[in-house]
C-alpha cells in the first residue's frame, strides 16, 4: 500500500469521535476499535452514559452498523435535523 484511499479511515482518527443516533441524539464517543485476526474492524467500543467519564459504560457497536460522515456532512445533517457523526 503506497497511499490511503478516500474510503479508508485511520483507527487513531476514530478515537474520540462522537457517535449519534439516527435521531441526532448523542450516544457517546468511540474509545477503541476491535479488530479480528485478519485486521478487519469488528466493532467500535463506545463509552455511553456517565458524567465526565465517571460511571461510563463501554458498549461494543458492530462496525458495519456505523455510518461515517465528514465534518461538513455531519454539520449539514445536524442542521437538517438528523444524521450521524459515526
């Protein structure tokens, strides 16, 4: 591999990404990514609930259930009343 493709995302860039529901309600932030032995992303570990990290619960969301949007797309979707950041 000599360069990243436009469809590729670095796992380090996912950490801290806000996850929102289809109703634009904040679910939490991505704390980690689970990969299988072949290097395929299996799930995103999202910290949900709690306050300032206290009482936060880690929930694994299947990676194929996530939809990704650029900052511009997420902003436009938020202004339109729906959408996901991740």
